[in-house]
């Protein structure tokens, strides 16, 4: 998220002890809204997240835990959650990665989870690649020692996956048990083991159709290799970067060849008999989450499955099993990836909606989730995809709190990108609000938005859109992140006003328009 933070970090020992390191500077963040229910939910989310920052087994610095009923940090989600939390505390983002690196085994295995008193070894449990989130954190803090540590650890992890999770020689990543993919209580895993025999992630029980060649785990392998190529390039290791890029491309091609069904535009597990396990689940979004498919193929998958109101585009997107799949589990039980819309899926969604240019649909999804979270009495793991009612459970679930933080930011707030600032002016007609991050303030009076940088107004915007400027406030482009074509009036400080018709999902270059009059 934020990439303008810079600090010199000093390397530390394996448990976080050792040479003292300079603290990473924080950016102050505040959000105030005349919508009292949203304000209350936002304040409770920030406070709840801070309470979920705790010390875990084998590491002496605090990390962000899952919270609610989950007393620890999981490899599949903890690093991503911490990267999002980095907007509040970049130190926690760093340490929520280093805790895994510090406990990496000699053979390269990363613990699947770390609790207060122990670490887990019974599955791989990965979704968003830790290499990808580590590189995102590096872009936040610009610490080369952290980058080197992450590159070494993630390279060793890739080698472990190749050695132990490619038993069928496909070049892809195999699933041995239910918890490998984090799909608790999913029909995908009905009748199969929860974890590997003897809590050893190297061992696959000889039952059912196992091992599965898993499209989502293979996509994570691919995404990790893409990130490793970026790390290597950043470290000046050009030959290694090219090798990782080649490995990633080989993974991508094999994944499309073995796990994609063009007849249904879906990705499926391939069992030991080379037959598809035909259950349409959120593995589809995990594959596109790593940008495995090109734009034309994505459009096919998006129209046929994701944006299909009978499948994944329910009133509260995105269910963990397609709503029209016979395996959808009803009624919805607790902790079920058998159909419920999961906060973790929502937290991962911007990573691919924006990559493929689906800004307007992301806006719709974010509005629905913010509305549902704001009216709930706590922060829960999952909700009914038709009603938006959350399943009663532990109420301090970090992913749900992070969804609210991230979605409010992307709807009414400011994000610092590597060399740009993103201003989100997406909800005109709603309650007035102020979102302040560091030196940037986005003030929305319910009709128009005022963009301030260092106390000076750089532009005013009337109409739903996303505006991107450089770090000095110069207008660069405008994004049509509203579901309908919108009339947008932009007044740039020191220049003539502009009036633009901004189509849904359109991107307009403002650099050459900045000094044109209205109507020109």
C-alpha cells in the first residue's frame, strides 16, 4: 500500500533479538465521517487490530494475529494481512514476515502457522505468496536487508515445494490435505484428511484421489516466482531474475494446460487419475489473483463465472462455492468454505480486480461489504452471500477489520503508491468525511472532494471517480471506478477547470488535459 516510507533497518537474529534496529517511521492515519455507524465501526476496527498485535512462539517481536477464534498467524493469510496493516504500523508488517523466515527449517519448509506456544508442520496452507507480500512490504520500507532475507527464505521455500509437492512431475504444486489450501469444511475436501499424516507436510495419505494437482496452490507457486524475479532484479541479480521469470512462465503454461476447463471457464483440481474434481469454488479467484491468465481469457472467466449473478456475483460477493454449484453447503455452518462469502476473499479481491481493470465492480463489492460490516455488532469471518448477515463466532477477526480499513481507503481515502498518490472520490451523495494519511488529506463534503497535500489544495473533484497524482499533486490520470458513466468536474489549482465524461472502467490521461478549458 504505502511506499513512501523509508528507513534504515539493522538485521537481527533468528528470533528477532540481536542488534537493535531503527524503528520504521509511521504515517498518521485518521478517518472521520458524519455517518455515525461507519465511524464507530472504523474506530473499533483500528482499535481491534492494535489489540491483535501480539508476540507468538519463537519470535520476540509482536506480529498481527488472525484474532477471534484463531490464536496465531497463518502462512496463507498473515503476511498479506500484515502488508495491509503496514499503513498503520510498518514494523508489524516486517515482523509478520520475519517470524516465518526465522522458523524456516533447514530443508526450506516454512511453518504453516505459528501460535502462542508452538508452530505447525502438518500442511503448507498457502494462498497469497509470502514472496509477493514480502516484496510489497519492501516497497513500503525500502530496507535491503529485509529484501535479502526474504529473497533467500522464499527461494528455499520454492525449492522445498518443488522437491516435495511435485510427486507427479507436472511442474505444478500438489495438495495433500484439506488445510493445504485453507479451505476448512469445503466440499472440495469431503472425506479427505484435514492434514498430512504425522503432521508432516511432506507426506500424502494414499486415500481418495490424492494427491491433487491444485490450481490455486500452483498459482501461488507462480506468483511467488514472479515476486522472486522482482526481488532478484531489485538486488541486481539479473541472471537469477531471468531464471525465475522462465520458471514462472513454465508454471503458468502447465497450470493452464492441466487445470483449466475451457467448456466451463473454470479451474479444477486434477486428481491422481487425471480427472477434474468438478466443484466451482474460489480457487478460480485465487488463480486470477496471481494474474495467471491474460486479459482475453480473464474476460471469459469473469463473464461466465465471477460476474455471473447465479454463480459468484451474489448480492454480497464472493461466495466460496458458486451459488449454483450442487455442492454449495446449506444452511451455512461456521467456518465454512462451502459457500459463505469470506472476509479473506474480500481482502484479496483488490489484487486482481484492479489488475484486470474491473474498478467499477470492485466499487460495488466494496460498498456491499462496508455496509454489511458497519451494521454488524462485531468483526466476523464470513457472511451469507445473499443477506450479508454474518455467522455468529469470535468477533475480533483481523481480516474483517482489515477489509473495512482497506475498503474505506479505496472508496473515500488516500493511498500512497510507489511514485504516485491515489485519491478515491467514489461516493458522492453520502455523508461528509475526512481521510488523512501523512501529509495528504481528502475532504469530501458529500458533493465534491477537495484534495490537499501539505496543507495546500491541489484540486477539487465533483463526481465519482479515482484521481491519481504524482507526489507533488500534479494530475496524472482519472479512473472511472463508478458503475455508470459519470460527469466529473476537476478544478486543478492554478489552472482552468475541466469537465469530463468518464465511462465505467475507463482510464483518462490528464497530463495533456490539465490546462484545457471546460468544453474543449
